[in-house]
C-alpha cells in the first residue's frame, strides 16, 4: 500500500526522541560534543538561516557523509563517532525525522529530532545565523 508523506514522517519518528529547543540548548551546554545537523537543502537554509553552531548536511547526502566505508573524501569526520549525541533539524521537523532515522539505521545510538525545527528555535529567541556556504 502506498504511504503518504505524513505516514513516512510518523514512521521515521518511531523510537527517536523529540527535543524542544530548550532541551537541545541544555544538551549542548551539558555536553559540548552534541552536534546539530541541519538536513535541509542549501536553498532552504539560505531562506531562513541556520542554528548557530549547526552543520548543514542535506538529508540526501547524510548517509554518504556518515558512512564509515566510503573513501574519506566523501565522509564528514564529525559524523564518524556513532555514540556522539546528534540532533537533526530542518525548518519545522518533518525532514529532520528522515535524517534521524537514517542515522539510527546506520547505528548511531544517541539521536534526537529538534521538535519544531529552526522555526521553533528562532521563536524561542535562540541564535540563528545567516547561512554561509563556505
């Protein structure tokens, strides 16, 4: 049976905890090794900005960047520790759920989804910066 986008998002969120912006901020304060990965495409990040300190890796490239078998030139070293706490983010949270599921499926053990995404982060007055693609 065909599935809707909403059904895919719901399935992706199964067994992956949501964290509020405040909880995410506390996680980062308590453990500076916590990484926020913005899984949106660059055009979308340019429109809204990115959470200060987050790294941009589109959901389409996340599995490649997090892989441990591909040549090093494809990998992102920040995603090589499978125990590192990682919070996935997007604009409102739906695409972040796909990113989080990808990481869980790849064996990451400490993965979270930012509930409400960068919009909720910004609404809480937490720092957003312009996206610098360099």
